[in-house]
């Protein structure tokens, strides 16, 4: 894979040699000193874990409620908030830069690169518009825009997930466009492009699934540009609740 492989080499292999080697073994005469030093490290590590655990958990756990202009909403029994299922934020070491300013999960990036090359061979110019979004970025997209447009939480959730509930935070979700018709980017008119028709026919071969089709049971606005990768065990586990919900009573 040209794009993803080069990105991986840049980010994964450019590591100082000292950080890739094992620590030197202790000499026998240093046993007591080494034991004392080890105990100090264990105590320090335990103290750090206690102090840092709340902040780390808050980063990894989905937001449990949200407020906009006094409006407050709680998740449903199945975990959905305003139609969206909860998703944590991908770890940095699971992501690579697919193109400037856009990161993706490593495996999703490889599959997307292969899919885009296949589409190009068929005369279709697929473009990546958006990939991974941090919880902080999703929070800004949700709350700030809702405030600017004077939207309620329900209205905003029709077009954008609350922070902690966006597929983009997993690194597996992508927004795609047609390079020949950029005016259809992030618009339902994308469904009329050759790129969307190609995706309908071939995206499943590369393990990409349309997240929010027309009349989807989650009640989210139809987004022909929003696709998610389900090509590995982790992705299947993350998106299983949404997939099962979509199949329910069908």
C-alpha cells in the first residue's frame, strides 16, 4: 500500500535505537540496590495510577449526558444517545496519517487505499474528506455548531453525533466524496454521483459499510458519504450493537 505504508514507515520506524533495545541486565553484585530501586518504582507507579486513572477513564469512556442551552438528555437502555451508539477514542498507536490532516486506523487505511486504487482503475475518483476525530474535536463540532445555529440537541444529533458517540472517534469511519463533483461533498446529492454508485456495488468487498442508509432505524439523517470499516475483529466488536440494531425486526 503506497500511502498508508509510507505513513507507517514515517511514524513507526523512526524510533531512536535506544528505545528499541532491551534494558541492560543487572550485575549480580547490584541485587540489593536493584531490589530497592524496583520497590521504589512500583510504589511510584501505583501512586501515579491512582492519581491518573480518573482522567484516563474519562478520556476512554463515552460521554454519558449532554447539555445545550439547558436541555439535558440521558442514554437509552441500549446505550444510544439521541440515536447514536457510544464509541471511545482510538489510541494514538492505532492510527496513521492517511493524508495531511486526516488519520485513520491502520487496517482501515490499508483497505481504503486499496479500494480507492480499484475505483480509480474503473474511472472513479474517490476522495477522503474526513477520518478520525478526537473527542475534543467532536465536542466542538457538536456543541459549537449547535450554538451557532440555535439547534436543540435532537436537531443537532440528526446530522452530527454527540462527543463520545461518533463512529469517527474509532478511526474506522470515513466520509467520502467524488473528486469530479466536489459540490456534492457531505451532501445527500452525493448519492447521484458515479462514486456513490461504485461504492454501492463494490465497497463491501473492502469491508466498508454504509453507516446511515435511508430510513435507518437509528433515526439518524441519511448520509450517503459516511462509511465504516468492519474488516477486523475489533471493528466488528465495536459496531456489532449498531449492526444488530439495524437488523432488528427486518
